[in-house]
C-alpha cells in the first residue's frame, strides 16, 4: 500500500512538473511575442521617423533650391553690365553669310548597280547531251535576263543621278546667288554707312542691338530709331524690362507644422533700388553695344530713351512709359570703366542722364531728343507704328516671315510664286542635331486654318525631304489641326504667337487694331452656322464629334458652351429639346456608324467669352428608367474634320454603377485662341438634372 501511494505521488508530481513546464513554455512564448511586437513597433516608429525626416529634408532642400535660384537671379541682375561688357563687339561681317553650299550628296544614287557575274550562272544537272544543252541554255537565259534588268536599273540610276544633279546645281546656284545678293547688300549698307546715310545707320545699329550677345535673351528687344547725319547722332527709344524682372520673393523656407513653403517677401525699398539699378545698367549696356559696334566712326553721340511697354497708371491705356534718358558723347563714354562703376551714379551723375525716382510705380521722366524730332529725310526705323498683318501685301508678309526666321539665326529665302511645291519660305536651321531643312507655309487668314492645310503641309514635308514643316498664320488653328500635327515634325504658329515672335526678335507687326499680341478670338456673337460675318468662321470651319460606346445602355449626348464652369445661358445648352445654339455653332447630328451620337462644332464661331465646350452623356430616362452607366464601356470620341476625315480618337472614362450622367471631357480655349481637349470623368447619380445644375442651369 505504501509503495502504491508513493507511485501515485510520483505520477502526480510528474504531472505537476509537466504542467509547470507547459506554463513556463507558454510564458516564454508570450514574452517572445510581446518582444517581437515591441521590436516591430520600434521598427515601424523608426521607419516613420526616417520617412518623416527624409520628407522634411526633401522639402527643406527644395526650399533652399528655390532660395538659391532667387539669389542667383538677383546676382545675375546685379551683374548685367559687367557680364554684357565681356561680350564681343558687333561687326558688319557678322551679317554676311558664308558662301559654302551643302555639297552634292546623291546617297545611293552615287553607287553603280552591280552587274551579274556570268561565272555564277552554271548549268545544273544533265546526264545526257540534250539535257546538258538545255541546262546551258537555261543558265544563259537567266544570266541574260538578270543582265538586262541590271543594265536597265543602271540606266535608270544614271538618269536619276543626272536629274538630281541638275536640280542640285539649280538649287545651289540660286542659293549662292541669294547669298551673294545678301552679302552685296551688306557691303552696300556699310558703304552707305561710311557716307553718313541715315537709313543705313539705323539698319546697322538696330542689327547690332538685336544681335548683341551681351543683352540677356529674356529681356525685351524693341527699338525705334533715327539718325541725324549732320550731328552724327543716333536717336533711339529702346524697350526696358518691366518691374516684374526683380523677384518679389527674397527667400523660401519650409514650415514644418503647416507642411508648406513660405516665401519671405523682398523689402520694397530693396526691390525698387535693384530695379532702378537694372534700368541704369540696361541703358549703359545699350550705349556700350552701340559705340563698340561703330567701326566706321559714324557715331559722335547717342541720344537714348528707355521705356517700358505697359499700362499707364494714370490713363490705364497701354503705352510707352519713359523711365530713363541720356545723351552721351563718344568722348565722355570712352573715358568710363563700366566694369567698375555704380550704374545709377554713372548714368545720372557721370553722363548727366535722368532716371525715374520711382520706376516701380512707372513715374516717367521727360525724354530728351526722340526719333520723331529728327526730320528732313532722315529715316526712322520702327517709329511710325506697326504694320497691320491682315492688310499687308501677301508677298511682303512672306518676306516678313523670312526676316523672322533670319532674325532667329536661320537661313531663309522666299520661294518663287510658281512651282514652289506649296512652300512659301525655304529655311535652313544650322544648329547641329535638331537643325536641318525647314519648309514654311504662310496663311494670311482671318478665319481658322482648316486641318486640310496642315495635312497638305505634312505631305510637302515628306515630298521635300525636309526635317520640319512650319505653318504660320495671322489667325488660329482648331483642335483637329493640333491633333493631326501631334507627334509629327510640324509646328503651328498662330497669329498672336507670330506677333509675339516678331516683337521678341526686333520686327514689327500687329493684328488689326490691337497692336500687341491678343488671342485670335471672335468679337461677334455666333450669328450663323457658318460663323456669320466680320471675320468669323467660314462654312467649312467646323469639326464633327462622333461618340461611340459598348453595351446596350441608351444615352443622350449633350454639350454646354461655358465661360469657366458656368454655361453662357440656357440657349447654349445643346440637348434633345434644344438641338442647336442660337447661331448654330454647336448642333446635334444624326450619327453615322460606328458612332451612336454626333455633334457638329464650329469652334471659331463660338462667342468670344466662351472658353469651354463641355461634352456630357446621360442615361435616357425613357429608354432605360432603371439603367445606370455600368454598361457605358469602351467609349470614345471620334474627332473628324468637315469632310468627315478622322483626325483623332479622344479617350473618355468608362461609366460606373449607380451613376446616370458623366462628363466625357471638355474642349478648352488656350491663351492663343486655339482649343485642346481635356478628359473628364466626373459622374453624377442624379442624372442630367444634377449635372447641369452644377453648370448654373436652373431646373424647374
């Protein structure tokens, strides 16, 4: 009995020890889990701190970069004069062109056609004499056939080579004659300049200013000038940069708590003083460029007036506001060491000039002598206003465009009126890699240029083997033109862009009564399907929008003519109960497969204040009272020209379950008057009624 009790006690004790070991193992496991959890939390916290620190460092680095850019900009403005004085002086020889013509390069036409080798035409097979004779005859026939083909190909090559060489020599002769005529004109100008000719003086010194390597590219270049041959004085008005050239911000720092960058404003007194200094430097730099370019001794003195082209704070009209004026003699200017002067003191005290005391507020000074004061046959360059590009003679307009390309550093000539192959100006960009032959077409239009003109230009580029085609117009381009040109070696220059380029490169031109660049928009309401009169859209200036989608859902496709996010009025909401706008600029059309809905849009005939055309789709509540847009998939818009030729496919978002109306996208007017498509995607559960209310239409 005792032994049995001892055995049970041992079993019980072992069970207790086993249970204790299990408890201890469970406790160790629990502690390990808790330790691993703490380690994970510490790792997450550490990673979060590192990410937060990295983000902060990135934002602080961006703020420092922006501050450094501001400092660099200010430093560049402070060193305008010193840097400009390091530029080489302009010389008349810079206007001449090299007589080196591109060599004749016939490519593969230079290599004769390879003639067949008779040794490679051996008879094959033939165990008998007759079969061997037949094999020999077949081999000889094959050889003679290939020989005749090679000889014909060689004769064709020789003929093509001769024709190509003839065309090259014709082109090279014309190009060389044009270059020599240009150089002869430059030589004649320099002879006339030595003789004191006013026109030659204005042309030469204007060219010196436009070509100045010391004048920063982002500063304006506009001059009107006259030359007094008796006093040997050049009198000119030169455009100066506006107040915005001085950065308004002084530094940028990152605000951690707000998670945003904050700009510290530059003190007004500091900004005003720097702007005044910049104006003085600019005037001194112009004087330096003029006297340095005078290799003919034509300048005894220069009367210089600096102006900004901005709105007069008194009248509100855009005008030339004179902020500085100086009359400097050659002797007085030659005694200056411009790299060491204080620009304001040098201009005001050293040269006895005038500088606005508050140029930031455009407080003007009274100019001394202006170009209009020089008379008696002395030519004024650019002082009689700008020519209206709309009214310019077509040949003169083409010449102006060629002048623009030359001012941009390219070689350019106008083509003959016949056999020009659709090319108005031939240009050559000498820049490596990106340069090459450019064909230019010029359209002096008031209406939107149709996409067919852009397609014709592309064909001309391919036929001429050019690197690029440029279409220049006084009007604008519709979305179809931009869509076709996208991804192709084509560049479209609208009227406002052309005027801006002309002004930036020292040439002159305006669009109608505007004078300065302005978006080429209609000023009349849309008065007819074709755009009405007064320079609006013609009868063929429209696009077709064909909407297609998969699924069986029935939809109403509508359009809203808007200014911003507000429809112009109820009449400019085109839907099933109002199929067209009052003038027909936008109207619905019966769709043609594969389209399931269609619109006709004359972008140029839209009202001037309209800047968006929003295209929407909504479930037809009659055909599908319980339907939603989940069946609206594989959707898109086909953009076609007025002839029904496809220009592009515009992708739109698929519909979503529960939504019954969707903004497909909007055509938006760009600053230059052209239009671009922006994809939509916003859906509405309340159908067309909720959608149009968001655009300002009241639903009864």
